């Protein structure tokens, strides 16, 4: 879940102010649309039926496939606060690849061979919110996504980006059974500092964090999207980490800045870092295509409505996503 200060998930700028066409009854990743995992094959779900119940395959967070055997996600997703137990005690943790609808059985569920959680992750500030998962078997038929490097033009303010996940669709605990995506924009650090100067809502740290969203709100990642990908120009630029509420004006989603943790990712991957692809526009978030917060909370009595897990969602206090 996105860590809410709720730590969290998601967000974008004036150039994205015009709403995208959405079919009647279609919502999700707040302000988003249905996306096909075939269009964003690097988007994966973290799941545990034992911890979160069988509905929606036990999904509780998102992640991104960055090599055949390596998935990156948010550190808080694998914390005791989110799982309810130490990660070593969650015996049925799986990474789900190639599944649009979590109620079905498409794609593949892969066990974890190993997982490295950044020991420098600070749950109070959400700094260093990254974890690296090594799959028990490599994925042969999915295309990994390249990690953005320091100085990448994809980090320029105003750059269009997409955030993806199966999280809360309305900010009320109603999680999506199908993959959703929303167009957002990379925001200026000054705007993010103003939104989160410190105090109970958290403090924005540009060296390791990235802010994205629409100034007027309306599009954002939310609970259950934590660890999911923020993609711009064909590269992974952020991981849903935290924020204050979901899709609120003046409260954009905050993401782990991938360029700041890329070296850690490859240091804990069994695969070599792939060559970066040429710049590309992000896939459109339309009914047939797929883009801040954290894993879904613990299961509730309702099949698709769950209370937020402690400390998950966008900001602390905020929600971890």
C-alpha cells in the first residue's frame, strides 16, 4: 500500500489538466482507466492469499519487472507493518505477472527466491523506500523496463508519465480487480516542497524522492498501488511510495526516485543491468492501454473493500500506498 501520511501512490501537471475520455462506470488508480497488462508487461502484482485473502488473488502491492529475474517494489510493502508478520513468516508471497484481472488465473504466479529490503529505509520519512525481489524462476516472455538514470530528461518538470496498479479506485477502500492506469505529470521539486514541508504530512526530499500529479488533483495512485511503477519516456522513473490522501489538489503523490536507487537495485540483482532503450513516449492510459501509493490493506469482510493496513498507503498519516 502506498504509505499514507499516509504513505501511498500516485499523480500530474497543467498540461494534463484536460480529462481523458473514460467509458461510463470506468474508474481506477484514481482518475484512471482500464489497462491491458500486455501493453505494460513490466507491471506486476505482489500477493499473499494467506495474509490478504483469496479475493483479487491476495494482491497487496505493485512492482516492476526490471530484468528476467528481478522485480523492484517499495520497501514498506515487505514490512511487518503491512504484512502483519515478518516477511520470512509470509510463506506464500508471490509475484503475479501477466494478469489483468486478479479474479482470474491468467499469467503466472512466481515464488520469491530472495528479497532484499533496503536497510536504510526510514519508515518515518519514507526515504529509501525500495526493495529488490529475486524470482524463483526467470520470466521468459515478458519485457523488462529500463531504470532511469541520474540526469534523465524523463525527470524534467511537465514530463508526461503513467502510474499503474490495482489499488483503491475512489479513496474509500474499494480496490480494483483489474489493472488501471492514469496519466500524470512530473512536478517541480519546489511545488513538492511546498506540499510537504515537514510535520505530520511528511517532508519531501528531492534527492531520493519524485513528485507527480495534477495541480488540481483528480488523478493519483492510492492504497494498494504502493511499489507500483511510474513510467515516463519508456523508463521507470519512480515507485509509488507515499502521499497525503489520494488525488487531492495540492497533495501530489510522492515516489521513490529510481535514479537514486538504481545502483542498489543492480547490486542486489542476479541479472546484469540491461542497456537503456532510446527515449519513448509513455503508453497512453486508455481503455486498452496502461501509469503513487501503497499496498492494499489487510482483507476485510467485503470481497473488494479492505481497511487500510497500518502505515500503508500514501503518507504516514499519510498513507503508505
